[in-house]
C-alpha cells in the first residue's frame, strides 16, 4: 500500500512538472485582451484526474502553480486564479468521470463549472487583488478589454463578454484535445483498469 501511494505521488509530481512546462507555452488570442493567455497545461491534470481520481488531478494543478510561482509576474495572483479556475475544471470533470464513467458528459459539466468559477473568482478575488496588490485599477482592465471589443462598458459586460467566453473556449479546446488522447491511453495496459462508456 505504501509503495502504491509513493508511486502515485511520484507520478503526480512528474505530471505536474510536465504540466508546468506546458503552461509556459501560453499564447494570446486576438479576440481577447492580451493579458488573457491560452495554454493546454490542464491536459496532464485531466489525464491524472481521470485515471487516479479528482484529488490527484487537483494535486497536479496545485504543484504546477507552486512551480509557476518561481517565474510569476503577478505576485501569485495569477497562480491563485489558475488554481481555482483550472482546479474546478479538473476536479469536476474527474469527479463526474469517476462517478458516471462518461468522459464527454464529465468534460461538459467540468467546462460549465470552470466558467462559473471564473466569473466568481474574477469578481470576488482576482480583480480586487489586482487592484490591491498590483495597483491595477479595474478601469485599466476595462480599457484593455474595450480596445479589443468596444461593446465592453463595465464590469458586467467584461465578465459576460470576456471572462465567460474565454474560459468556455479554453475548456472546450482542452477537452477536444484531451478526449482522443484519453481514449488512446485507456486502451494501454497501464490504464486498462479505466473503463467508461465513451
């Protein structure tokens, strides 16, 4: 039992390091403000979450963000946001998969959870912390978003037209890439105990 836990911990740590390396290769999309970056670092976390359980997936997200603190440009605010938002996506998706063994349904529910958490986190945590810690007024964020989308006028339109669609797009793209990879891995001997309907 101890050896099994140790192997799982080592695997989670290795996958978290890979997730961190993937996180470095982030890129902006022209339809969103440049401070919102897309990356695929949730892929390894989802793989671990679906194979070992939601707690293991959360562990990957947590360790990944601890590693990212060594190169942070946001004094930890960005890492906190990433942990809360991506962690929600990974945890809910992995939890539903563990319970119902339906990968597509699990990813859809996880995506919905990620969007909701992104809205809550931005409103109650990220924006206030950026103002308090990084001295970045909300007005500056709105102006940067308005430069891309002139329809954005305030916090409500910013959340509805920037934060929600960005996280919806991110989770959808990650899910689209993840699903065929997971199906392939599920057929290997290492993960032959993972069963599911889709």
